[in-house]
């Protein structure tokens, strides 16, 4: 029989957050795939875990995943751990899980700490619906597209950021989203854990004078439905109605359907748009 893949959550700071089950699984499996073995060895030593480790990270996630799949197909169990928190969330574990499903290998989550969820529930922002963005893309074009899409987001937004990049990211968020309510969460579960509930512009002012320290999570309140509708309407005001109609017609819509879509985008009646179709 094939072995299993265990996705084992590890502490994000406080070692007391390690679960009994996580320790047991890490002791029982045949191999631990760790994002950074130099970091993980301290955790394993603390809990007297002697299981062999191998490196599995962003730069070897494709070829190493094939190697790990082969080991599991030979009947060995593997546990994957990340540097901190739950594997598979914004890390190479996602690729390994996909390959396990393709190979018919069972995947078992071992729950524990997750920075995004812990930051969200303690942020004072709405928690029923949320959009996890992790780290914003480094590619300028892709980053701009993500920020543009977030302008009309009605869910609470979760963004990860390193301290040395926090100011730059806050400035971009203020430019894109304005003075939106937000909570800056730092050093979760550690000695200097802080939750700074404020607005994006005030957070930018504060960290311009106070150097950010520790890994940060920015929790941003989403727009109300009414605010989102106004944001979408505002976006379309930047182009003319004929150009707006042409955009949909070039996508293969007929004039009637294009007029209907334009009216919906702009929050007006179809009659207000129909006269513009005559000249197209």
C-alpha cells in the first residue's frame, strides 16, 4: 500500500502551540519534508523528534515533489512542515498535494496554528467573509492588477508583509483603497505581539516615524455593498459610453446585450444607453 502525506501545522512563534498529535505524527512518519531544515531542526530538537528530514521549498518544489511521491508510493509516510504555521497555505505544499491526488496518495491535515486566521479573529474586523491575498505579487503589472481588483472587494482582506516592505505596501494600499479601516498585526503569539486597529492612512503615518519590526499581517475591512457599487460605477465613468459599448461588442456581444451590460456597470437604465448604440 502507498504511504500517506501528513500536512502538519507547527507553531508560528510560541512553541506551546504545538499539538500532541503533531508531535506524535512527526515521530511516527518515515520522513519529514521541511521548508527550511536549519529552522525546523530547532523545533524537532525541542520535542525530541529524531525523524530524518529532507528539504522541500519553493525552488525545488516540482522535481522534489516527484521524489517524495515516489517514496510514498513505496509505502513510506511523509509529513510536510513549513517554517511556521500550516503547510499548503502560500507555500510549496500546494504543489505536493496536487501530485498526491494525481498519484492516488491519501492527504491528511494535522491542524494547528495559522497566522492568517489568528490575525483575522483578533483584528476587530468582520470575520464572516474574507479574501486571503498572502503576499502581494512582486511583478509590477500583476501587483497593480491585484490592487485594482481589491478596490471593490466587499470581503475582509488579509495580506502578509515583511517589516522592511511594510511602508511601501501601505503606501500602495492607501493609493488604491484610501483611508480604509485596517488592523496591523505583528509578531503573533510572540512576546511583542501587537494588534494596531486604525486606518490605512494613519498606519502609514505611524510606521513612517516608527520602524516596523517583526512579520506583519494587514487586515483590511471590505467595502459595504453600496460602497462597492459606487466604486464600480466610478471605474466606468473614466471611459466614454461608446467606448464602453465597443468593449463588450468586441467581446462578441450584440448591441442589445452590450447596452444591458453597460447599463448594469454604470447603474443606469438601458434607455439611457440605447441611444448610443444607434451610432455604432
